[in-house]
C-alpha cells in the first residue's frame, strides 16, 4: 500500500526537480573537459565506444536509455554487477576499474537528469530483467520516484546488499523523502568516493 502524503511532502519533488536540473546543467558545463579526457582514455584502453548505453526501468516502470562511461569489454553479458560477481565474471577493463572505484563512470547520467529521466538522488534504476526488484518497488510505491545516480541503498552497502535489502532501503527513502535526506546521501556518497569505497 502506498503511503499517504504527509503535509509538506508534495512540494519537495518539484523543488528537487529544479535543483536536479540546475546542478546537472552546471556540472555538465564545468566538467566538459574531463568528459573529453575520460572518453579518450576509455577508447585508448580497450576497443569500443566511450559511452555505454543500457535500457533501464525508470519512473512508473517506463524504460529509458541510461548513459555511462564504458567500463567493461564489448560482449559482456547484460547482468547486474552483483550477479556477475557471483558468477565470477570479470569483464571490467583497466580504465573501468578506476572509473568504477571513483564512480566517474556515472557522470554521463547528468544528461539523463536533464532529459527528466533521472535525479541526482533516488533508487538506482534496475534492469528490466530484475523482475523481483521492479515488482517489489512497484508494490510499495518506489516506482513513482525518478531513479538516481546515487541513493540510500548505495550508501548503505551497494552490491553487498541482497535484493530484499535494496528494496527495503528504497522504501525507506520513499517514505522519508526530504532535502535533508538527499543532502545526507550526497555527503555520504562523496565520502565513499574519496575513501575508495566505490563500485566493484
């Protein structure tokens, strides 16, 4: 059952969208030279395009194309990272390891934010094949949120969490959505990046 909106809850999503758009636009303009450098290094490190495009499940279950800097070799199975770890699949390139450890591979998703498909903070967009995650999110209302570059699950364990735990984190975020919580998640994300606790 979806929770009733508490007084004062409704205006924040609109404010959140304005903040997302402004911050993403400023970041894209500021980081343009770094985008070009990273793209060049990705191309030099292994054959294939600099950008990786993948269909993900977005707000209200709608599919969209997510952008990332490519961190894996061409021909890699279209599986979640934790599933590849369990199957001992290690397709990450040398440059990819650096990008994933620092989360720089996520920067192209700033374009997804400007397109209205994502937010800076929100539940990470799942693959269409992650049926349990998508169905569980829909059951508790999480699917009404825009997916984020980072989220409560990402600062609470990332790939170490089970799908059940990830959905529980997503539900907590949905039920406690606020500027304060978003700020807390961003701060913890930055701290994780600088401490080296990035993606696998």
